[in-house]
C-alpha cells in the first residue's frame, strides 16, 4: 500500500510506504490509529443515545496550534494496523450499538477509508475532518460517506496560516463544504439521528467573534434553509502550543463572546447546535490509550 501522496490540498507528492511516513502529515500509508470506541460528545444526532463509533486516526494535514487532540495529531501517538483490522473495529463498534461509524481526521487516510468501505457497513459513515480537503479526494468518497462533519476554522487566510499553516484554507474549505453538500443533498433525520447530510462546525477562538459571524454569514448565504446544520462550538481551551507561543489565544472565551455569537446564529436563523461554556473542560477530550485497537 505505497503511494505518492496528493490526497490533501498540500499535494506533497511525498512517498508514503507501509512503514515510513512522508510529506506534511508525516504518516505511513498503513493506518495509524489511537482509539476506536463509542463517543457520546458529538452533536446530538450523531451521538444519539448509544454513542458514535469513533475511530481516531493519528497525524493530520493541519497541525493546529490549539488542537485538543495534539497527542495524536502532532505527536502522532498511535498503533499501526491493517485495513482489515480497521474493518474489524468498525464491526465491533456496530456490535456495541454504535449509531454510525465516525472516521476522525481521515483525510490523509482517505485511501484506507475507501478500502474499508468497499464492503458497505450497516450504519451511516461519518467523515469528520478539519475541512481542509481536496475536492478530488472528496469526489472519490461519493456514495461511501453518508454524513460529512467538517470544521470551518477560519474566516481569513492570515489566521489559517498563523494557527494551522494553511495559507489557502478559506477558499479550499468553502469548495470542500460545497462538494460535501452536493454529494449528500439536504440533511435527513430519522428518530432523532442524522442519516445523511452535512454539519458544519466552527470552534470560536478568543478574540475572533467577528470571524465566527463572517463564517455564519457565508453558510446562511450559500445554503438554503433545511440544507445543512451548523454547530457553533464554545469548547476552546488553551492547549498544545498556545500557552508557550500564542499569547493572544491563551485564555478561554469570555461570556460576552459566547453570548454574542450564539445570538448572531439565532438571529441568522441557522439551524443547528450551540455549546455552553461548561463544554470547555478537559473531561470531554478522549483518552488516546489505544482503546478498541
């Protein structure tokens, strides 16, 4: 399973062998995973009552300085497994009652996810990513991913460059989200669970309420009502490289910031979800201890 990788927008063209990583993500071609377990802290129609069957891939094509999954995204903790083992984990999670199979940070392992899904699963498949995607890679997922759960992190490329090393993030993410919506069409809910569709996530950063509002404006202007869902996240914690290197982000959200963006979302009429300040707590960060792997 060797590849010359152009899966993400960076198009490194790096050689990734089964054992040696390459390119920006630095990961081998065989999947490295850190956790495979039921997760109860996604949006309500994803987690449901039983939980979402989450499989966390190690490595990332963004390397956000505030990433709460820093242990696996930047430090690359995890275990190398086979495609068949990923398929076994999927079926084990379904057996535990998972409402869906949720591939977290899958972009650099799109070839693995496609191979796993060559044999369809009995529950919806969630593609849970940072939103920094090549449209061509997403097109190869058509008919395999039922639900897309992308972040839309930034309203400006200057912020995207400073905090994620992605100077072309904004237009890239817009094109990616539009492709996701093209594939799924308007979201479909049944018995309180999302069966098909797109939930666009935005994590509000300290001092960036205006950016959150700009992103919400784009969503409202681009997609008709009842097409997508929007998840406004207030769970930001100073994490990763922030305390030492990025003083402007080294605080939690102020109550006024959280209130302002929630009211803006409500006034826009965006349908979706908001988080309370209490969600900014370490207990909501999964333990990356190879559970289920």
